[in-house]
């Protein structure tokens, strides 16, 4: 098996993918903030995972895994040195000074690049037949950062696993709260896709020694031929994550979904129908019942809602993107329209305060 050099832009959520790739002996470089660089280069990363049947979390320590991990600032890396690049920052961050320039170098390198953002990069949307991507620019914080990408070199991986940095933990520690799978679409190229398929097989084969047993670990990488599989996340985001935003406060995803389950089912099914109009098959998507069951475990507000109520002037706008794509297909949904309006109003308030 080949070992690869992997560049991951974003150390918070990116640490989860990194922890799995290290089992395959790959070399990982995380691009992150100076304090994260210092912590990771001196002490590695830790990822805490819940495992079915065990009462305590399993902690993966990068220093004890076969691969190598290090960190650097955006100006210190050259995309040409890497075999695979992963995008694990939030969409608004890609216009930041330094990050913007690195992203453009990634685009021009034509290296295979896998996004694990909730917000699909604009070039990925160009892989969907019949979609007018020119009319979707307003959903992005800055659509121009994607200008130089070849859509064939970019794929999307749905970040279904939920993971956060706990307030009392160090900056290099990540805790997984919902251990579901990463679901990636194939690249246009068979050679690029083969890298992902090798990584999928390596992650499937992991049996982690916890002293009294060698156990299977949750959070796999699943590589799919359909470009629509990662879009299954859209219904979840529009039903749960963005509906955590209420006029007064951020509520948990569980409350957003289960507060009015029939209303949740209606918005979820509407987004599923939109994805199928774009070309998705029912098997590419996740049934509402499965999502609603998972939402019972999501007892915190979404990261988007937390950011909004912490004063963020920009967040990822999958809600607006789905609304705009729906309009292209002659579809409207009153619940989604109300959610978009709430998020717009809160962002406007945050921007006025920041000005």
C-alpha cells in the first residue's frame, strides 16, 4: 500500500479525519492558527471517540499511531508537495488573508482536493448537470476564492460525524459527539478516486488495541460513485442545524427537530425532493426516521447557531444555497424561507455591532 502526504486545511474538525488516516501510515500536515501549530507540533493531537458497548471514551493519541502529523501556518506549505488536500475550515474562513492565497495555490496545483465542509464549494456544484452555478454566488461569503478550481479535481465529503472542542480541553483535543461516517463522492479521475478507496479500506481494517481487546472504531470513510451522496446532509442542515436559530436564542438540534416533528419531516422531505430533482436517487439520501433518531443525541446547538449568537458576521449559508437552488427548480418552502430570514436578520445585527 502506498503512503501519501496529505494536507488538511483546518485543525479542529480536520483532526478527526487526520486521526483515521494516521492508522494507514500517511503523513499529515494541518494548516491552522499559530497557537494550534505550537500545540500540535509539541504534543500531537487527541481525538476522543464513543464506542458502542464501552462506558468511557476511547482516546486516540497521534504520537502512538503509525503515521506522522505536524502543523504549519498557511504561508509555510506548498500544495505541490501533497498527494491529497482536504478542506476542513468553515467556508467564510477561505477569504482570510493567507488562507485565500493558499486556497488559490491549491486550485492551480490541480491536486485532488476533498472538501469536508457543510457548504459545498462552488466548483463542486458545477459537477451537477443542469445547475446554474452563476446564480448561486450570493450564498457564498466570497465566491471569487473558488475561481481557479477545476471541478474535476474537487470532490465533496459529507461531514456527518459531529465533533467539538470541549471548553475545558486543550486546543489539540477533539471530542466526537456523533460517531457517524464521512461520505465522499468519487473524483472525476479514477487515479484520484483510488487514493480515497485505499484510505477507505485502511480505515475499515483498523482494530484498535485498548488493552483488554482489539476493537473496531466508529467513523469510517465511505467512497461513493454518486456525486449526490454528500448532498444528503442538506436536508439535515435545513431541518436541524439552521432551525437551532430562533429569534431569542440558539436551541439544541434535538429541540429544533423534535419540537415539532411533523414540521421537521415536511422540510426534510422537501429538501430530499429537491436533491432528487437534481439527479439524486433515493438510495443516495438518508430517510427522515434515521436522521430524527440521530438528532435525539444532538443535545447542543449547531456550530452555525452558536457562531451567530456569539456575534459572527459570516457563517456558512447552506440554508440560503438550498433556497436558491430550489428557486431555480420552481420550488419554495415557507419553513426554509422563515429560517433564512431569521439567519439574515441575526447576521445583519452582528455586522452592525461589529462596524
